[in-house]
C-alpha cells in the first residue's frame, strides 16, 4: 500500500473546519473515493494532517490531477499545504492484528516496528511541523511587508 500524508495550515479555525468537511465529502464521493482509508487529524487550532492509504502507486497517482483541482478550488482556505508519500511498511493494531480487515494475509517479510520507534517518529514529525509553522508565519509576515 501507498500512503499520502498531507499537512495543511489554515488562516483560521473556520477555514480549517470548512476544509475538514470538504475532506469528508472528497472521501465519500470525490477524488479520495479510491482510497482504502483516509484519516484527518487536527494537530492545532489551524493545522490539519491527513493520512490516506491507497492500494498501490497506480491508484495513488490516479487522483493527482483531481487532487490539485480540489486544492485550487479552496485557495484562500489554506495558507500552505504539502505532502509526503511512500510505501506503508506496517499497518497493525495492538496485539499484532491487521489494521484493515481486508488485509489479513501476513507475509514473512512483514516488518513490525517497535512502539518506541514509532513514538520517536511522531515526536520528530511534530517538531518538524512546529518548525514549519514558524517558518510559514515568518513568510506570511514578510509577504505582508
């Protein structure tokens, strides 16, 4: 599976709520309808993290044009957005069960990442996002001058 992790920063809480609501619609019957899952996480009053999982790279690539159009239609509702993309290496529930019910086959090369490494990744990602927020705010202030 392929994951696309989107970060977005919004001018205010109302714009974030609008963006989040539109995300639900996009998953239901829009450009994200081809995902295996899509999770939206509010990381601050004006920041959003979205993780979407695709069956394969072809499926992930198939909606890039529609994705760009969707974002273009919402200009002004976000200050900045970017995404990371890569192969999902682990998708498990506690106790070693598969996260997605249709993903029941476990191969010999399935990698189990210790919780402390995942927590470190989360901490590192949060630090990076905080640094990006500061940078975005500085760029906004500079552009207004």
